[in-house]
C-alpha cells in the first residue's frame, strides 16, 4: 500500500532562501553539487558562477552568441553566455538553459523557469522546502 504522506526536501535559511542542486556536464559526463539561491526576479532556469560554468566545461557546448540574452541590471546591461544542460533538485530532473556572465563572476541562482515547475514552501528566515516528486 502506497503512503499518502507528502514528502518535502528542506534546506536551512542562510541569509537567502537556498537549495542544493546538481548540474550536469555533458562534456565530462558527470554531475556537480552546488548551493543555489532562489531568485524569483530571474525568469530564466539557472544562472551559474563563471567558475562553476567553466569547470563543467559548458563553454564547449555553448549556444550561439546571438541566442544568449543580455541581463539588465541596476548597473547596466551584461552580456551572457548560455548552454543547455540538466539540473537535478529534490528528486526532479530538468533540462535547463544555464547562463553565466560573459564578464564578471555571477552567482548560482535558480530562477522562475525551474521554480514554477516545483511546489516550494518558504518559511520566513528558517528554511526552504520543495515537495518531492
């Protein structure tokens, strides 16, 4: 008999609502674990620190420059690089578009492109929970 109990994967609040995710490198054929900030202001799938993006060798599977958007920030426009990869979080696997800045460092973010496909619970200043699939 299957249990009807809802299972959640929760992550401790660390000045931001954060989660642990796994990013796939199609070049290296391996998964890398990283901490991500939930960013509802970012409409894309995931944004990676340049160092992580480069260590996964995603630049070898990069989309043409003309298809990568430009991020509009308070400081101005920032050209981005992008590639298609896989992202795993709380038992879910997604094909995603991963972005990183052409210049600068960036941060690891999970945007609305992924968040909108999950059931997420944010407990104020305590934790982030994702309903498991």
